[in-house]
């Protein structure tokens, strides 16, 4: 169960970042096929490697395992910026989000 989730989540995050499995592997200091082996179910990252992967995507392990969060790095940045807004501005952002997410 978690094995498949881990494979799919790494592939999803990597694809949304627009980076190849090879480039990501090398950026993590691993051999060129490291991420490809994980995504294809041939191996799993160690706990330490999972932390490195989270750092690579600039997300927390909690965000990594949040299945409903397709773009955790974007949301993290957005929340950080929204914390700087006043109440009126936050209200406008909330209304915009409601309108964008309404079922049509």
C-alpha cells in the first residue's frame, strides 16, 4: 500500500517540478537510476533518503504523505504569503478561491 503510494507520489511531484528521474537522482547524490528504480517498484527509499527527497521538493514529510495535496510546495508558498495579508485581503482571496472551485 505505502510502497505504491511512495512510487506514485515521487513520480507526481517530480513531474510537476518538470525534472527527469535521472536529474533528480543525481541531485540527490545517488546513481542515475535511483529514482527510476523507486518509481518502477524495484526499490524503496530509506527513511533518510525520504527526508532528502522531501528536502529536494521543499516539502515536509507530512506534505509528502498528504494524498489530497497535489502541489504541496505551491501551497506552502501561498500560505506563507497569505499570512502577510490583512483580514480584508484574506477575505478577497477566500472569495476568489470559492469561485474558482465551484462546481459548474
